[in-house]
């Protein structure tokens, strides 16, 4: 997970959450609403610990290259990027445009491994920020 909001190129890691809700057009094509985000801690310029969250939310498309339960897949999405402080006294950025590219492999029916990359821009009263995040995980699929 990469968060370049405070310092360009600054890397943070944290807990990721990936939620995907969709409609299967057939066994290979799915239209989805997805959220891919991460929560992490970082230190402010004054040394205060700040809990941050950033993520992508949008509309996407998943394509499975083979049969269910044994197939590689790709995911693409267009939507918004958000970056917020979970500490109530710290100002958060405005949302901005975002994209998501990902893929993975469903190695057993309903169980898949994935890797997603999202990019987006947010801004506040002082500057514009680029956000990049890389999330990976094992997902259980219900349908």
C-alpha cells in the first residue's frame, strides 16, 4: 500500500479492504461496484500519530479468461480516490478522479488471489496530491 499524500514517494503499509458487488452478464463478464482501500498509521510533522484511510471507489468490469474455479481474471475500474484522516481534528482532502487496474487467479471455485493497483488525485486548500496504492489478498466469493 502506498500513500504519497504527505511526502512524495513516502510509503506506508496497513490493513486493506476490498469489497466487490456485481452482476454477472455471463460466466466470464461481470459489471461491478468496487471499493479498494487501506487504513494505516503515520506520524505528523509534530510527531503525533495519525490514523489515515485512502481508497478507490467506482464502477468496474471483471473478465475471467477460463471456466469458473480455474481461471485468471482482470479487473478495471473508473471512479473516485479519497484520502481522509480518521482523527476528527485533522482536515481531510477533497475526493478526486481515480482508476483501478487489477487481476488475479481463481484457483478453487469461490476462492481467489488478487493484486490491485489504484491511482488517483486529491487536493486541499494548499496543494494537489497523487495517491497510489497496491493491495493484495485472498478473497472468498459468494454468488
